[in-house]
C-alpha cells in the first residue's frame, strides 16, 4: 500500500509504516531513511511476535539503521533470538541490545511508570534553550526506568539533553545512542 497526501500534515503510509510530513520536515534524516527506519521497526516487532514464545516485553526503535532492543526477556535464548531478528533485516547497520534477563516480566505499574518517564522527558526537552534545537529530533525510549536516546544531534545538544533527562524523577540510567553531526 502506498499513499501520499498533498497536505503538509497528511500522513504517509508506506508498507504499513505511518509517518507524518511534519515529522519528516523536522527530522535531520532523509525522508527515505525515516520511512526505512519505520519499516525496519515494524518488521522487527512482527518477527519477534512470531519468534518468541514467552511473554517477553521488548521495545524496538530504529534510528538511521540502528536498532534498539530494550526491555525484558526471561531467558538468554530469547535475548539472542531478538538480536538475531534485528540484525538480519535489510537496512540494519547495528543492533544495540539492552534487553535485561529477568525471572518475571514487569507488571503494568512499571510499564506505566516508563510511559510517564518518557512523557516527562519529551516535555522537558521543550525547555532547552539551544539555537536551532528541535526536541522532535530526539527519539526517547524508556524501559525499566532507563532512558535510551537516539537521534542525529550536535555534541552540545546531546550533553544538554542528557543533563536534562538524567535529573528527572525515577530515571535510573540514561543511555546515549546518538549519532553526532560534529
């Protein structure tokens, strides 16, 4: 399925990946790379649903061909399988496997707290006063109170983003998976 809208805010649907023109306009990646990343993420998620039997909790995010796997699995085999799934997709340059081995996958309360942390982190970036900085260029994924940051940024932007987020309540760790422009 391929559809394009003429409106600046119309969604674009390519292979099941939905991207709005506004997101693409603010992104430092090419529109083609943005779409490729969305397709890779959807493909990895779909393959993980088929490949893993247990109730692992895995978050997948892709930025510029770098796939992040964050969350929880119950055994080392699932951790390896998840990484293999990500690594075998076309367009993947690297897999960052931050999956934690746990006896029990976290309950809804922790997952809700992770969503809260992500929301607070995204909102806090609106307060950064750096010339030409756009907070939508930073992709934030939170799992187990750990915040993973992806994006194409300057070192000044990266430092300011990390400083802002590491001081938020409930954040245990901040992991930079940035690509630097300088």
